[in-house]
C-alpha cells in the first residue's frame, strides 16, 4: 500500500495549506538529517527524502523506460535520474505527490547549475520507516486511562499485526512508572493509518516513533 500525502496546490505549484512534507519533518530528521539544500557533490552516496513534484518518463535506445524525477523537500529541489534497471524496480512508488527516500551519488548539473542525483535505491516513506524504526511507544497515565484502554488498543492493532515494529506501553501512576514491552506476536506494521488512529485515541503526543 502506498502512503499518500495531502495538500492543496495552486496553479503555480505553491502549497496553500503548508508543504505536505511538514507532517513528516520530525520523523525524517530522525531517520536521516540530510536536506536537499545541504547536499554537496561527491563520490560517496548520500541519502535524502523529498516529494515527487514532477516526473518525465522516457525510452532509451533499447525501448526501456527511464525517468527524470524532481524532488522537493521544502529546503530545495533536486533532479533524480532513475535509469531503466532501477525504474523497473521502483516504478510502483514513483508516483506524483509520493514522499520517497533516495540514496545515490550527487553531482553538479551543468544544465541547470544545481545538483542532480543518480538513484541507487529508493524507498517509500513506509519502507524507510520499517527499515529504521526501533519501536513504537504509547504513553498512558492512570488518571486519564480507563479500564478499557487495553481493549481499545487491541482493536486498533489487530489489523496491523505481523509487522516488524516492536510495541511498548509506558504506563504512569501516581506512585510508580513502568514500561511494558509487548511480545513478538504484537509486532505491528507502522503504517500512517495505524499511527493516526492511535494518536486520535490516546493523544498525539502520547504516540511516539523511536529511531534510536
């Protein structure tokens, strides 16, 4: 399932309700600190995230599709070259308005005067999250948690089990505090939909993605 981003754009491509990447800014900074504006040419691979705002799909001499993708992360824009072999692998996640995480070599673009990247690997935001996340925690306090919180938590998790993300419960009472790590059978798929449901149920600041 592809993760979708929401945002309104005018005809000039400017976002009227805030850049869609803002929703993921804190999470992305903990996955990897690079921003497009901070990239520099070099032989070593760099990793950067951005939203696909434009894509040109073309054919090479062998009739294979390849693409030039424009990424935007609010700090700047980057042209990503995705050659045929890579395009065949990643074409399902290379869609307009998708947020992706890309690793590749950065070089100067003599045509635009900016920078370009040759894609080595591409992940959706969900794939990147799964590869980096350590665990998901839900914080509860005895004063605000009723006796039904476990049943409510179970109902939200049930459709997202069999994932790779460990789940921990931070429970605080007046005289004590403890952390409960749920067993491997409760590892979940840390999808946007699950995170949104948990934050709506238990509070936005009480559901945290941990990357270290």
